[in-house]
C-alpha cells in the first residue's frame, strides 16, 4: 500500500513530465500557427490579439452603464448615515413627521412659521379641442369594441348564439 508521501512524490514527478511534454508540443504548435498566419496573411488584430476591434467584437453588445445609487439627500445627525430619499426609509427617519430637519443641504432648523414655500411655475394650459375635432376622432374609431375592451356583439353573432335582442 502506498503512503501519502509516495503519492505526492509521484504527482510531482508526473507534473514535471507533463510540463516537459507541453514545452515540446508548444514548439510544433507555434510553428503551425505561424505557418497558417503567413499562408493567409493574417494580422494580430484579425486573430484577436491586438487592441483593435475585430468583426466578432464589433457584434458584441455594448456594456450597460452601471446605475449609481444617487446623491444623498438626508443625513442622520447622530450616526452620520445618509439616505437618498428613494426606496424604503431607514429606521432613523421612518418615524419623523418632518424630514426637513434631516436634509443635508438645509440651513439650520428654522421655526415652522419662518419657512418659505416656493411656488412651482405654472404649466401652460393645453388648448381645448374643438367639437369638430372630437367628433372626427370618434367617427374614425371602429365600433368593434364594447365595454371594457370586449368585442361588441353584432346582430349576426346575436342570432347565431340564440340571443337576439331588439
């Protein structure tokens, strides 16, 4: 029966033999590859060894841009943890009624009476549709759909189904 040390020595001997065989085979393989490259007039870029783009690489889909986690909007004054304001709120801000006290770029906490609200700019009003345009749109739509997107029953279908309603 072989010992562990004997098996390890045998493995080391076989690894040396494998490396020697590999070196001998590489010489002939490299010679064959050089001959094929010379016969077909290939360049390193054609084989994919140079930094240039090849046809196979050109077909590859471009890498997607990684998503950033966003800019922190709120900070916990005790622990210094931050939150972007998106997703589930952390425990330190979840119960807060007024999150403005946790804003990062906010000035020192102001009394509620001195806070100033900034009005949003009014959106321009959409022009109203004229009755003629609305009538044309209704007339252009086919009356094949009934309530909730179901196909409306035509008289022919009603008769075939035995439910003729007049």
